C-alpha cells in the first residue's frame, strides 16, 4: 500500500495507483462503486477532488478506509501523546474539512475528527458505515439528515447517530460551521 500512503501524489493519482496495483479497470471500478466511468476518470486525473461519499465508495472497492488512505505510517516505538495541528490528517474535500486526529496507532478503538463546513458545503450523498458517531457543534449551524429525517443543529448542540443509517451533513447557513466528533470504528 505504499502508493496509497505517498502524500507527494495528489489523491486522484494515489487512487489510480491503487486501482492499477489491484489490476482493476476504471470501468470495473465504476461498476463496483456505483460511480460513473467519467467521474472516476476525472478524479484519477486530479481534475476534481472527490466528495467524501464518492471517495468512500472507491475505497470500499479497494478494501481501504479513509484513514488508511490518508494516514502515513508512523514508525515509532511508542504512540505519540501530543499531536500538533500540522500533524492532523486532512481527509475532506469540496468545502468540507475533516481533520483526523491520529497518532499512528492502528489498534485504536476510536476515531476523532475536527470538522469545518464552508457555507453551502455538504458531505455529498449519504454516508453509511457500521458504527456510531457523537459530535458537538462548536460554531455555526449544520443540517444533519439521518435516514431521511432532518435535524438542524446550532452551536452548543450535540448529536449521537447510528452510522449504519444513511446520513448527510450540510451547512445551509451563510457562516462556517465547526464540529468535533468521535466515531467507531476508528477507520471510516
């Protein structure tokens, strides 16, 4: 998986390298992921950044989690305790920033994100993965749709969701929204 962790390559180029290493054609990946062949082409050519939901679909085909795709292996004898802001791993795109707090421990039981949504930004499509997530809105407002039911949260409010249900986060306000969240399993 060294191609997947080479952060010198753009995400699309890394996705292309993984696909090629697995011996899959773009058309086969399109069929397995539910994305169009054209979407995969433009993503792999780094013409567009994939939405988180699209990236999850591709990585599911490749048998990888978001954190595995973005995390660099950290060769340390002991896991880090303090993580500097510049060490957070960005796994978002298109106006949605997901900064993963990660110390290199592959055996961790919990994932933790610092999320920022630009006005009008959305996770795109419906996210869905086994586990649960809890979060608190620190600033702004967010619309959370879980299994078709919409909830509007503002600063100070928290949420707890079963992530096995389809869910979407959308900032429908004109202000940036910031959230902190924890989720299981640790690999999205």
